[in-house]
C-alpha cells in the first residue's frame, strides 16, 4: 500500500474553521496600516541567495543553518525568503523608489526557515511587516511602536510587554563588539556550544541566550550603555519621552539584541508569557546603513515584523467562546421541488439588496427536521423557511435560532428590510 501523503514537517494547513481568525487579523492590521498612511509592497517569495547573505549576514543562524536554498535549472542559487526586509530593500534599489523618500511601506506574506518546529515557530510561516525609509528621528520609531499598540487593542490581545534597547551607531556597535569579545574570551570555558560559535561570528547574540546556566555570565558582561555615542543616546532618550507622552509603558532591556547583522540604534520587541518559549510576538528596530551596504544612498530606515501564527494563537486565548465571524446570518430552508426555484431566486435577491448579508442556502434536499439541524449547526442566527404553503402565500417563515426560537411569517417584499433591521446590516 502506498504511503499516506502528509504535509511537509513544519508547514501546516490553515483549515476552514481557523480561517476566520486569520481574516480578522489580516483585515484589522492592514486597515490600521492604511490609516497610518503605509502603502503595500509585494515582493517575490524566491530571491537570489546572495541577497540574504549580504543583508542578513553570512554568520547569522538564518543564513548559515536555516535557509531553504536550491540551485535552479539555470544553475543560479536561489532561496525561499526567510524574512521580508531584504527583498523590500532590493525592490527599493532596483526601481529607484528610495529617491521618493520618505516612504512608509508594509508587506504580508509567507517566509521560510528550516528551524525545529515547535509551538509558535514553523518552517513555513506568515509575517506582516512595516518599514519606513528616509526618516531619522525618534518620532518615527515611536509611531511604529504606537501603531503596534493599536494592533493589540483592536485585536483584543492583552498582556504584551514592550521591551526597548539601543545598539548605538554602527561605529559604537563595532567598538562594543570588540569589548564583548574580549570579555567572553576571558570566560570561554563557561560558554555553551551555541555561544562558543556566536563568539566567533556574532558575539552580541550571546546576550540573547535563553540558557539558564548562561544568565549569570551574561549579567556580568559589559553593557552597551557604557559605550554609547552621544547622538544615539539622545535619540533613545527622545523615543522614551515620546512613548511616555502617549502612555505606552515599556521596559528597558539592555540585553535585547536582534539576530540580524543590519540592526543599529533602536531595537524593540513585544513579548508575551502565554506562548511558552517563543514569547516574542513582534520585533523590530533601525537599520540605517542597509541601503548603503547595497550601493544605495545612506538613508535612515526602521521597521518591524510580526508572526501571524503567534498572533492567531493569542487571539484564540482571548476570544474563546465568541461567535465565528464567518458564520452565516441566515440559513434558507427549502422543501419541495416547486419551492426550490423560487428559493434560489429569493437568495440572490436578498444578496443583491443586502451586500453584507451572509446567507447559506440549503442544497441537497432532506426533511424539514434534518434541514433545521443543519441550520442550527451552521451557527446562523435566523432560519428562513420556504415550502409549498409559503410559496402559495408568497411569504417565508422566519425563525430565530438563538434565544426564544420565535417563528413568524413575512411577505417576500418585506423580507430585506426586516433582515436589515434585525441583523444591523
């Protein structure tokens, strides 16, 4: 017997019973992005491998261990995108969009990383990100964070903590890196295997280690604040003052770093304690030198990205028991061959009259009793009944399926107005 075909490990289906939460999430987040004046950009899922090596950094875990890379039929090395910023920067440079800065952009799409699958972390995952090019002040940093806070409010997600830090300018970061290397070299025997590798490749990532046995050493390491340049310090203080002025609480986390080489100055994360080990919901920061790294002008840039799988999980925790927003408003029950043609017409007439109406028409025949069971199971609020008697009287039976289950008769001509009133359409 042939082996059963399964989905690829770490790449999950989003089934119909879950899709309504995804639609709610995407629609609300994209609506807020549009309200803030951000415009959508769509880039390919596949890019040249060199793009990610140059932008993310060859020594990062993503490039060295996690990318899905292959050679195409033309012999070119291509990679499924592991994040969204590199492709956005490539598009800006290729099409000269950076010349029209400032730019406020957002993207939404699939990303791929060959990680160990676990709760909140998949190999194929969905991200929404926002990026701003051409603005260098702390005001745009604060706007991005404020926009995130509005996401959580409108999605009904509570108990997220905002953590912020600064990595300083690129020059200050390079100097701090040397100091860290010297410190950890003196304690090399106390480093775990991952930190031994990071010491050679990206020592700042040691500060992000989740190994409990490493925490005392990390706490003893020199801090970035001791090596901060004056301009970066003023920028970071300005961000803190702006967040305070709009009432967004935050925690200073001097050990917060980002896993990608292109970050400098402001970095931030929104974290939750409801998702186990994968507590970061949204992360971002500045990457002012990234366009210059690809041969473009020196343009300040900042952005964030958030994994939708984790947000859907948090939404599910907060709205347990709520009605599925994809459930039909109305279930149309039809009995008798002669009634079916009129029922079909009536369903289309109601959809014309009430564009927001979700109407599910029963198909496949069956008794009134079986159809009522399906109407109730559908989650509809109202059942409309059309049989031989109703056809003769040019009316329908209207029965509320939730609450008191009251049934009444209503003329076809009055039906649209009644549904509009009762359903608030």
